[in-house]
C-alpha cells in the first residue's frame, strides 16, 4: 500500500520525501519574461508545499511566447536565452532550501501565444488553419523551424541544469505546441511531423530525445525527467485524439526513453472516458513502462482524495490546494493535517504569498474556482498597481528593486 508520507524514488536515483508534487501553475509574475520579486517570493513560500515543486510553464523558444497574459503587465517566464539564468537560478535555490526538489516545466505555446501577437510577434503553429476562437494570424512552421524548436528544448534543458533545477518536465499537455502536433484536429501536415498517428508522435519523440541528450551531456546522474500529457483531446465533435492514442504515445515514449515520470493533466483525477469503466490514470498507467512512475493531477483537494488517487498513480500532483496552503505537504508529513487551510480567508491569503498577478487572475477565472476566491476580489485592485509596470516586450521595467 502506497502512503502519502512515503518517500518515492525515481529511476535515475532522485528521491522525494512525500508522494506529493506541486502541479505547474503560471504565476503571472514575469516582467519582460524574466523572474520578478513576486515570482521569487511566491516560490520561496512554497519550498515545503510538496516533495517536488514543478515550476510553471517556461518558454523555450524566442517564438514560443509569451503565452496569454492574464494580468496587466505580467508575462510568462522564458528560458530561451542565457539572460534568464540569473532569475531562474534564484527560483531553483529558494525552492530547494528545505530539501525538496525543484523541477522546471518547459513549454512552447504555439497558437496559445496570444500575448506574443499583441506585442507584435508572429504566432507559430503546426498547420495554419481557422480556429473559431482565435482572432490573430497564425504562421505554419517550416520543417527547419520545427527542428529549431526541438533544439530549443535541448538548450533550455541545459540552462535549467545550469540554474540548479533537479529536473525538468516537458509540457506535452493543455493544448500547447507539443499537444498541437499530436492532435489530428490541429496538425494536418504531410511531412515528417504529421499525417498518421505515428507521425503525429514525432514532435513529442524528437523533443524528448533532444532533452534526454542534453541531460546525459550536462546533468548529474539523478536529474529527473518528466513528461506531461492530457489523456485526451475531445471538444464536442472536434476530436484531436482519444485516450487509446495517448496510451500509444506514453507507451512509445516510455519504451524509447528512460523517463522518470509521466504526469497526467486532468481536472478530475478519477475521470473516466465514455468507453471504459477504468479511469484515465488506470488506462494510461497500463501503457507506461516501468520503472517510469505515474503522476496524476486534477481535483485532488482533500486528504481522502489524495489517498484515493494513490490507488491509481505513484505520485499525486496538487495545484490549487498549494495556492491556498503553501505548507500542505509539510503539514501532512508532520501530522498537522487538521491545520491545512481549505479556503482563502484573511489568514490563508496572508500566508499564501500569491503573486499580484494571481490575485488578479483567480477571481476572474471561474474555470479555476477555489473556496473563498471572492476574498481575493477585494484585494485585486489594490495590489497590482502598487508593484511594477513595464513598457511592453522590449521596454525597460520601472521596478527599481528588481534585478
Ligand atoms: C492558476 C493556474 C495556472 C496553471 N498553469 C499551468 C501551467 O503553467 N502548466 C500546466 O501544465 N498546467 C497549469 N495549470 C493546471 C494545473 O497544473 C493542474 O493540472 C490543474 O489546476 C488541476 O489540478 P488542481 O485541481 O489540483 O488545481 C494551471 C492551473 C491553475 C489553477
């Protein structure tokens, strides 16, 4: 029987002291794509939220972001240049100070780079097509440009290692570029990168191959390599891929590569597809080759659910609960479960050190509902304006304190 408070060991030797991970979550705190004080304060507060904290989606390519900007003057973080190393090293450092692991999620936004368009940049996609909900032009990547992004993932990995992260997670989920290549809805290519299922897997495979190559060349032996996937992409009649196909993807990835873990991104960890009695974690778990571990995220918002989720996966991944209580894993490990904050209120908000960008985002994102989120509404107008502003993509930040 797996227990939350167990240690878990990854195949390359990395160990975490609970079976709890913090899910990657954007903090809306980047300034000119760099880490800000807000970013560091938020992560420093989360050094005991989990055995491993997966830092938010961070852009690997000059043309991969910024993704949507959810709050005024705040951008997605990036790692496509050495100038990002200093700030991200601070994030890795503050996260590791209590002995837990710091993992960086590597992403290319593809068509989701709406803010990039606002700043005058070109938005890249596998296939230039009409998405009814997108109102900016899209550029279809050439074969060479796709290879360049593959190499960008490798270079970003090298930088993440330099920063001192204990591992990286490849963001293959949530409709970002890697998923866009895997999806038959958004990938209509007929070259190496698209066509049948095998070819739609090629981008995921080449990115993973490049990341592993960079890890073998640059990282300590116990460096952790994860891959995040959404178990299926079905929106009404639009079927990007089914769980049957993502089973094949994770099987292939874990057969070809010695990944430490596969991370399922869902909004309900116990969710099932229409054509099975088993849930996604069980179904994909069957196809993940051991000793790669399985991690599951989605609605694991109580101790009961954490224990239940552990029946299906090796590690539980908590998103919103760590926004409300940054010491959640510490409290569980030390028999203080009764003291876990379950909602936003005066005390929990004070202790949570949310970034101003999150305080602005969360009350306006019903999709991410959390108990007590109304409380943040009162704060959202106050905080953001009192911090930093900047003048656009290439402008200088006006925050005197920010280094
Ligand atoms: C504010 C916020 C930001 C998020 N940003 C990311 C992200 O950067 N990368 C990612 O893979 N998922 C992201 N997600 C999804 C979470 O990682 C997680 O899968 C989801 O919130 C479900 O888990 P939960 O019910 O424990 O919150 C985000 C979720 C929230 C609430």
